[in-house]
C-alpha cells in the first residue's frame, strides 16, 4: 500500500468489484476497454473477480485500486503488458469520475506509475491509448509528456459509431534530465 498526500494506492480486492464494474460500464467507451488487439472488450463480473484473485494482483503487481483520503475507491491503475525484454508497458490510469483526472490525486498516482515503470522496473517507455471520446484522458497524457504516435481512424465500433484510437509514448528521461 502506498499512502500519499491525496490518495492511497493498494492492491485491488474483491470488495472493489462494484467499483471496478462501474469503471467497465460500456457507456462511455474508454480505451481501457480495449484488449491487446485493440478491440472493445467488456469483461463479465466473473472475469473481473478472477482478475482480482490472481496472485500477482494480491501481491500488488497487477491491478491497483485508488482511494481518496476518505477511503472511497475513485479508480484503478496498473502497468499492463509489462515487457522487460522490449522495455515497455502500457500505463493504465482510470477514474470512475473522469473529472478526477484534473485533481492532485491523479497527479500523485501518475507519479507512482512513472516511478514504478522507469525506476523500479527499469523500463524505457510507457505507452497509452485514447479513444477520440476521451478528451480529458488525452489532455492528461499530453500534459504529462506523452507524445502522439498516430491515430488509427475508425478503429473501434461501439454504440452505433466508429471511434479513432490514438497511441501515445512517454520515453524515459536520461539521468539528471528531469
């Protein structure tokens, strides 16, 4: 458990299933709903329960819950698809209320993910994805130094419309460059 000034980051637990289910509601679609093939995937409650019960999650290496100072679950974060060989992982930071992306809590959680990726895991870059509907998430990524790698036009079809998917990269800064 990591306790900061604005948040607590801890391993996801079965008690968090309701909050996690809210995050995976299909409306609005989010980039976190995309699987490895960048296709929309909404897991069932049983699949989410299975994810939470994985040993790596219980040890704090997978899905992490984000609580506010009052102990309310506000969202979840993780480094997905960690590849030590290739030196990268996907940064996943999602709040149930999208307005939380503009709070000090989001800043604190992102700094934790960044430190975990670049210092503890010694990765070279983080990647992230944003659907065209996720203007707040896209702004957050750009504000934190992610650069766009391009847009895949009309990549995802959901709720009667096609959506673009933009990919982003944040490279590790050389020692002393920050």
